[in-house]
């Protein structure tokens, strides 16, 4: 170090929505390494910045360059690899580097809080002479009780454990410390490498995919495990995770937000002891930081978590697993826009490690990548139990009198399954009591004051709610237009379904699972625990119940009211409907009984409904993919969407026109279509008007060329609170 010339400047990234980095002067010899946080004077105040690199010179004039403040970290909080990954994300997703870098850090470290390791204070016994021991035993029996407990423990006891023995532990411990009978220290949570799990022998199909993936585990390779629900994909993940741990490597294991129930956590714990750590949005920032820190220090071998856990760092990452890879929760739609699956693949490539994607309903993108031999493809077509997942049977409800949303035929099937001691799952992806409240005299509908949306009746709350912005109002006594007191509601939500089924099947518990009744993961776990007891019951829920659960008692599942997907303006609606249908139907028949699955529809002769009833997911996926090819839509095209929102539609459209101007010349030179600007599908949302401008091309390179040419100019267009614009690369919808 000493013979190199001292560098005097450094560039820093700051978490602000500007596409640039900032130079500061640094004191030679006193700087931390790249990836360390600094306190930087910025504008009138201070901001936290991340050091990117040091230089001998800067283009900032000498009288304008400011000196960086203190370094906040003893060691860098972002590794060089993470900085490279962030640079790739910023470049590919056209997001400001500063914002991306801070997104890669746990929320706890995005400000100036010190990176403190997760330490627990614990007390251990000292060797004391028999006289002192005797004295404590005779004079202070409560102190003695704690002392004995501490002596018996191997690693010492922490506050929680001591409190369990005696509520007043604090004073007693102080007294024991004074007598020099015990000492305290810091304990970093240690790994307990035990496993009492029975490891099943793999089926022939599992064995085949496992051994092939294993044979490529020393290099970058993308593997798609396409296995029907309950076919044992998780078991294949576990084998590969175990292999990585045995090689002293670490693993990131991503699941969708709602997939992280205690059922999966228990399963992972049974198999891997305490070698894993968990991170998801229900934890506090501090808890997530500790999970991140444990993983970084190698204290946990597995990071099990949702989308942003992908940014966990360590030096020995050997495998990434992405369960339910088709799930839309992997796409972040606000702040930094990225797709966790695609970033994960890039990360695996940079580290030259394998990545495993799994799903019963793989995304068309991933299937297409398999067809083009970019990914390795494996199929699990059978359940280890030997029972096939049920075929989906259609129940036509057109022109029928429905009872709480169910046709007579459906009610009859529910009755039958409950009578056979089965559990029945009903999927209805609509919260509340009724989605439409209207006056039949004049046609007035209750709608949101801030969004272009209808209000949903929530009977229990006696309120009308907007599901987009949370706006709530009391149920009006009469029509808002003509004063007619006879206001009616139409359609059915989970609240109404629950009430109806409770009346209809009074002898069975009805469990409802949706955002209105489930406030936390614990609530969800509690309700699911009832299910696990296996007694006959009805389970009603929104998408929270569609995925990832494995309850052997469910013998029948039914899907209600998905017909709006047949007429949706989104080109992805049919793909989503099919995925939901196969995921929900796959929840039944996982145990030792053949399951049944129903889909109730008013359009049973619609070609898509016919396909769902008669074809496999793979066959349907193939035909949807063919349609997309004809239309020139993803996965055969790439989409970049510019979105703007403002207090008036004109302002939003004007901003997009400004962006369009920057694009026009290069769009004309390349095979790229520019569509818009047009108002977004739901134009007014949370009081703001939204517009969009879309770039579409069959050739990603052409699209990248346009962006490379135009972005420098576009990046200069100010995004303000009044008129905000963002760019969304690989946007899911058009
Ligand atoms: P998926 O992840 O494909 O939904 P799981 O891995 O959860 O499937 O497996 C479904 C059920 O089958 C689980 O209860 C699991 O313990 C069991 N299972 C998986 N593989 C085997 C096997 N090889 N032999 C016996 N049971 C298995
Ligand atoms: Zn609203
Ligand atoms: Zn009216």
C-alpha cells in the first residue's frame, strides 16, 4: 500500500432518483474500501453514500469539491460482487445506480445506523469454591436456583431463558455477578447441525433430475424443474441444498411472499436444523438485518426468503433455488423495478454457479428458454403417492340459481366430500361481501372518489372499501344520484361465501383466509394448523391459499368466479387463469385419497375453459405460446414501459410525449415499435392520473440499441412529485 500514490478522490452512490454518481475528496490513507458507507455533505444537509471507487483526479473543479465525512463501516457492507450485480441491474433495468445499490442492502443499513452484529448476552458459571456455593444455597435460594441452571447449561443462559426460570432474574444475576459466581459474554447464534428427518428415497423421476442437475453443479447452468403439484420438487431442492452445504457452500432459497408459511419453515428446520435463516416482509428491519448478517458471516448456510432475499451476500454462494418461479411476486413493481428470477439468473452467471427454478406451472418465458436450450429441462409427472392430481371438471353455472355463489351441482359435491370426511377448498379471489353496489333505478354504482374503480361492500365493517387505495365510506342509505332508497349489491366475495357456507353446512368449521381476516403470518399459520388436524372442514380463500401448501386432508378443490379473466384487457390474463386453475386443483388429493377439482363457470364452452378441462398445463402453455408468437408478444418480444402519473392526465401524457421525442429518432432506425402515450388501464388511481408509453420489439438487441441511444437524454427529464415518470423494463403487462 505505502509505495502506491495516495488517492485523493472517490466516487459515491447516493440513494436518490438521479442517474449519476458524485465525487468527493477523501483524506488519503483514511478511506475505507469500496462498498463502505460514508456520511456525505449533500445540499443543505447530509446523506449516506456508498464508496464505489477511488481516483487520483476528478472533473469537479477544486473550489466546488466537498470533503467526504466519516466512514460508517469497519468493513464494506457490500461486496465487490454485489456492486457489480447492482451495476448490471442499474444498466439492464435502467434504474439509478444509487437507488439500486441501497436496495441491495437490508433496510436497516440504508441510513447511517451502525452495522452491529446479532449478539446475545449470556451468562456462564465460574468455578467457585464450595464455601461460597454453600452460602448462596443457604442464604439466597432464588439466586441458587439460577446458578444451578446456569451451571447445567452448556453454553450459558440468555435473558429469555433466565426470565423463564425467574421473572426477577435481573436482580438475582446482578447479585451473582457481584459474588463473582458467574460471568457474562456475547454469544453469536451458533449452528446446530442436526437432523432427525427421515429422508425418502427418490422416485425414478426425482433421481434422474437430481443427478443431472448435480452433475452440473460446479458451473453456471439454469435448470427448470417442471413438476406437477405434489410431485416432490421440494425434495429435489433439499437434496441439492444438502450437497451444497456439504461442499461448505451457501444457498439462497427464494419462495413467493405467501409461500413462506410455517409448514415450509418446519420442513426446512426438520431437514437442516438451525442452519438456515429467514427473511420476509413481515419481519422488522432489524430482524431482516440480522438474517442478512448471519448469512453474510456464514453463520447460516441457507437464506430462505422472499424476493429481496436475493440480495443476501456471502463469499460462498453455491446454489440459488427459486420455487414457484412463475409467481408474479418476484417482479417488484415499485421503487426499483426488477424481476428477482432474472436477476438471480444473472447473479448465478456472474458467480458461475447453478440455479434451479421450479414450478408446477412454469412461466412461458422459462418454458421458451428451455425450448431454445438455454435452460435444462426436467419433468416430474407423477406424485410419489401414486395418486395423480385431479383432472379439472367444469361445472356450468349459466342461468342457474346460485346459493352463496355455488351451483346446486357444486354444493352436492361439497356435501359428498364432507360426508366422506374430506376437507374442501374453495378459491374465490375477491375479498369482501359483494363487489358491486348499485341502484337499479338509474344505474348508479358506488365508486371510489380517488380511483377509477368500484367500491366493494364489506358487510362486517358496514362500509364500502376501495381495494386500490383503501378509501372507505359508510354504506349510503340511498342512491347517490336519484335518491332511491333501494340500493342493491351484486356478485360475491369471500365474506359472503363464508356466511353462506356456514349456514348451509352448520356442522363443519368454515375457515376463511384472506387479507381481511389474516393480519399476520401467525394468523395464517394458526388457521392452517386447524387444517392440519385433518378433520373435515371448508377452507375459503383468495390467492393466499392457492400456492405452496401441502395439506393431505384436502380431497376436493373448487374455483369460483374467474370468468372475468376470459374478457380481461391484459394479454396475460389467460396464462394467469390457467396457472391458478392448476395450482388450486393441485391442492387436493395430496394424501392417500384421490382428489377432485372443479371449476365453476358460465362459459364452459369457451375454448380456454375447454382446454383447462381437457389438457395438461404443458399443452395449454404450448398453445398460448403459439398465440403469443403470432401476436408478437412476450416471450417473443421484449417490452419496455415508460409510465407517468400526475394530478391531471394531460400532464402525465405531456411528460410521456417529452420522453417519446427523445426516442423517436432511434426508434425510426431500429425494428422497435413505440406505442402511445395512452392512458393506463385504470387511468385514475389513488388520486393520480396515469399514462404509459410502450416500446416493443421482437429483438432484444434492437431494443437495447434504442435505449442506449436515447436514455442519456431521457435521464435528464426531471421526475418530480407533481409529475413523476418511471421506466419498467420487461413490464409484465402491456
Ligand atoms: P412439490 O414441491 O412438488 O409440491 P413436495 O416435495 O412437497 O412436492 O412433495 C409432496 C409430498 O410428497 C410431500 O409430503 C413429500 O414429503 C412427499 N415426497 C416427496 N418425495 C417423496 C419420495 N421420493 N418418496 C415419498 N414421499 C415423497
Ligand atoms: Zn380508490
Ligand atoms: Zn339511482
